[in-house]
C-alpha cells in the first residue's frame, strides 16, 4: 500500500483514498482571477465531494520567450495565495525555481512544487525538503518513471518523507509529448502517491514559436485514462477564458467545463479503488 500523506485535517493523498483535485490557473494574472477561479472550483468540488487544493504560479521562470508574462513575483504572489487559503479555507500550492525561495514559500504553501525541468536539481530539492512541507516533484519530460527513484532518495535523505510524484508526459520527438500510463504504477511502486498532470501532458512545447501550444480537447481523455490506471491526485489548470490567458492557454480547460469532467473521473476512480 502506498503511504498516505495528510495535507490538512480534511485532505489526505494516497493510501486508498479518493483522488484529490489540484487545480487553478497556470499563472497568478490578478487577485480577481484567482479569487473567481478558486470560488468556482470550490463550489464544484463541494458539490461533488472531491477534496480540492488550489494551485497558481507566482512566477513562470521557464517561459519560452523573454517577452512572456511571468507573474507578480514571490512576495506579492504568496500574499495572494495566503488570501485564497484563508478566505476559502483550502490548501494552496505553487512552484519554486531557486533554493532561496523554498523557505519563503514554505511559510504559506501546503505543498511545494518542483517544476519538471528542475526535477534533478539537488540544491532545489534539498531546500524544499528542509521546509518540512509536502514536496511534489514533476517528472522531467526527459526521464523514465523509474529514474524518479533517485529523486525520492534525495528528498528522503534530506529528512522529508512527504513526497508526491507527478506524471506530465514525456518528450516524443520535437514539439510533442506522449503519456505512458505505465509510469503511474511504476512511480507508485516507489512507495509514494502519484499525481497525473492532465493539462501539461497535452502541451506542444514551443509549438507556437514564442509560446507553447497545446491540445486541450485531449485533457478529459487522458484524465479518464489516468483514473482507470490508478492515481492519487489529478492536477489540472483551469481558466474562465483560456484563449485570453497569459500562460498555457491552449492546454487549460474552461472553468465552465470542469464539473462534467470531474463527474466522469470520480466515477472511474470509485470503480478502481473499490476493487482493491
């Protein structure tokens, strides 16, 4: 049995618990946007009885172009996430890119996320681990799922057992990603809960020249497949108007479509976990 990680009094990831939703817009574009998005997602997840963790990035340090919007930065961004956490009584997560950010982020975030491109950066992993917070590491597009074993060891040797691993697709030639669903049970075999990132898995990296492209119509299909294979959490980015989003618009699902997608995933998740 995979370990269970307590995020809050009401939310646990892993074990044989129902899947947890990690969702929000890719980027903190404004206080109004994250407020509107968090309120709607909470309403939907309360209705469906799905545990919910809010996610939005305070800094997108890995944008394709130097001219792309990056966000409000760590201080203002964490302040906005603290507001969401308190107002809606929900856990929050965001990603860090440099070791010095870990301590600051750990004061607010319930889960510290490590971007896929940085998943092997030892100093970053150690700094995140030492906060004592849950660390969610996205599997690099360049790594086999079993390669995540070394990353788990780095975190454990740094004194942290609260580890999540996220599948978000693997590089498949130029400007394309594919998802090998075997990676979910393989990474789960390392003894840690696994997350499926449905929206970044449909990216077409650099596909629009100076920005990343994507095929959001495949998000529900891959999410259903991951639920059937067995996942502990679903990561998906949502936006009221993805076509106008400042980051990752082609991959994000429309906020208004979230409820129908989650209904299907919940049914599959229940079937899979009731059989174990």
